[in-house]
């Protein structure tokens, strides 16, 4: 599979923090922002974005910056032409630690929902050829926690289309220049492409009547099915660049890669996203055990219609380090 999320060189620059320099169980001896987890009441499972327990939990505004936090040359990705893209300047964070689980809630502003990742656009009806819009991405949130002295960071990555459709975030680890996803063979979404630069691999079963950004695996058909009906299509019609694997029962899936459950909502009236993530504190064997420390160093990022973490782009913004207190 071609690159899924990250530019490895950019990640290496972005998350290189040094090894063994902080005692995470000690006091806050600098000006680093602290988010303290509430311990009173746990949200209900399955998660909902507007659980009333959050009304009694303090929110901390975390400043975000599009600049690389460390000296590294910017690595740009192409911007989508459809709008002026800009990551937010801050995100509000709330946290709850209860009954062996960590719950995190994020709220931020975005001008719209973006989930047209790598869309195909028809330009030639006779030959049924498409333009592959690899410049289009999706809205994302990334939260990571500093691990042990070898510089591993536990990473939770929510993406509106390719994880969020099934109310999941992807769990992995960043170590120096490498990102390794946790154990689990399944995927919430798969790329809808082959080596052919002019055509997607699959088409929606509704063919030219398809409207929207989401194509399910159970509702896809092949090129040979669609091609005879190509004259019913119109130049400019689109086919999603990813399809959702709806043949997996995600409500019972226990793979480490997908153990982070989520709920999200976008309010069109206020342009505000609300996202809730939750995982057991201990996690599984390939996770950072968050049940051990009483505080952990963290970093959060928000991506607007984007695919990777490259520094210097207006579409992505990350925080400086902050403390997450786990009383």
C-alpha cells in the first residue's frame, strides 16, 4: 500500500524530543500547560459526543501552531483548490480518568467537514477516464503521549472518514523516524486505487446516481459493470478515493490497532467539531500503559482536509508539549 498517513522524515523532525530528559512523575517546574483528568463520573459507553458528564469537567485551551516546533526544513504537501485551508489556532481539551479508562474530549473550529480523501473526478466519458485528486485529504486529530526513555510516543489518530466512520481511532507508536501501527489485520477503510492512474479500482453500485463521499465495500462494483453504462455519467462526477470495510463487526472488534473508541459531531451553525476518544488506561501489550504514571507528557495536533503531518503547512497545527495529569 502506498503511503497512508505520514511523511516519515517530517515525523522524525516533529517528534524528536530527546531521551530521558524529564521526570514525568515530578512537579510542574516550567510553564507547560497542564490538563487534569476529572475522576468523578465516567461517560456512557458507547460514547456520545454530548454526554452531560462533560458539562462538569474543566476545559483547557491548548494553543496550536502551524510552524515546526523544532528546527527542520518545511516539507510541503499540495493544497486542495476548493477552499482556503487553515488549521485552528487552538483546541479545547477535557479529560476524565475513571474505571480503568481514559476519556478525552476535543473541541475546535473548522469552516466545514472534509472527507473527500483522494477523490476520482470523471473528465473523459468516451474512455471513462478520471483524474485522481490525491491532493484532497480529511479532517483529523492526533494525540500522542511520551513513552519510556527510548523516545517512543503512543499515538492516537482519528480521521473523519478512514477511522471515524466506524467510531474508531487508530492506535500506534512513533519511535524516532518510524511509525508502527498496533496489532490488527483489519482496516476501517481501504484505498480505491490500482496502478492505473486514470481509473479507480471500484465504483459505487448506484453508478451515475451516486451522491456523497462514502462508498461501502458491500456496495461496490467493478469497472466492467460500470463501463457499458458510461454514457449515463456526466463530466465532473466523482468516485470516492477510499471505501469503507463494512464486512467487519466493529462493535465487537478488540484488535489493539482499533481499541480506541470515538464519537464525533460537526455543528454547521457554529463550525465547531466535538470529538471524544476513549481507551483503557493499560491498553494491550503493544500500548503505552497509562495506568502507571500519575502524569504523562502529551502533544496534540489538528489537521484540516489534510493527509500528513508535514511542518510548514497551513493545513496542520500542533501544540507544544503539555502535561496530562492522571490522579
